C-alpha cells in the first residue's frame, strides 16, 4: 500500500484553519451562522456576550475566509463562506 504524504505547506494551512475554529465562542458563532445570516447585534444577543467580543471573533473567522460579511448601511451581517465548516460542524455535532 502506498502512503501519500501531505506537504508541510498544506499541513500548515490546515492547522491555521483549525486554530481559527478552536475557540468556544467561534464555534457558537458558526453554529448560529449555519442556520443563516446574522448581524453582529443578533449574534451578541444570542451568545450573551458583548458586541466588541463578537466582532473580535468574527474578525478571526473572516481573516481565514471562514465567514463573509455584507454591509447594509451601518449594519454588518455575517454568513458562512467556507462550506468545509458546515461539514466539520455536522461531524462534530453527531459525535457530541
């Protein structure tokens, strides 16, 4: 059987992607966004945390391309951009 070795570069990409998800609040944000687009205020209310805290976590997710955002005036709404997150979330939610 031939073993396929994954490149160091690819492993680093995976590690960075998973690090972005590796926080309870970011996972909660993902769980809400899987249900549909949400603005920061709604996320803050749903997660019972401050808007600056939610914004900080959204920034991490956005910088990794995991979520995207759309501005409507002063309101910014976020959505799942990388569908791999949905697959990962579905796997984890079945295991728990």
